[in-house]
C-alpha cells in the first residue's frame, strides 16, 4: 500500500511499492554515478544492484523502520527519490531514535524545480508520523546542493574527516 504526501510544489510524493523497483533502480544508478564523480569508491561493485534490489524488497517495502519516498511529475514519471529511515539511539548519549535520510536524488532534468524540496517535505512528515524528535541527512562535503538543506531550515551538525591508508 502506498501513501501520498502533500507538497508545496507541483509534484506528487508517495511511498514506493515493490512494483516500483525498476524505476527506483534507474534513479539509484544516477545517484551512484553522481557519488562516484566525487569519489571512485562509490562505484557499484559487481552484484551491487541485485543486492540493493533485495534490500529494497525485503527491508523497505511496507516496513515500519524505513520507506523509499518517490517524487512523480505530472505524467506519473518517477523523477526523484530518497530513503527515510528510523535509526536507533545511542548507548551513552541522550540521543534517542531519530530520522535519517539516505540517497536524496532528483533526476538532472528536474533539478531546481522544487522536486528535491518536495521529497524533503514528505520525509519530514514521514518522521513526524513516527514521532521522531529530529532527523538528519548526510551530504558530501563541498557539494553545492548543501545550500538546499540549509534553506530547508537544517543546520550542519557534524563533519566527518577521513584519511586513506
């Protein structure tokens, strides 16, 4: 069963069903290519697409802990997606269950049209429905799109540094 979310732009956002797997995979390929442009380690390994499809159908379809939210244009074509997930607390800090967004991606032809924002609005509603106190999204360092998240009222909270060995 799919749930639709109201948005402030001309896009329909709904939860994905198992029947959406192929359209999601097409978007996920674009997302992976974008990540790989920043860092070669994001190239999809052999068998990775099949693993993702299995993860989607067994862990996200009709799950209480996660969903893929899809944005559709006026013709019903899927043009954007993100994964909304409830993640656990912390064993030491007062950091209870909260929302986490993964894989926020909009097809290049639909960027700057409000589709990404519509997905974020729907994700926020999804988290409110599950009574989350806050939610997060990880963004690659230096990515211009990070301004989108700040315009949405989000604030940078952590930085992750890494060093190759």
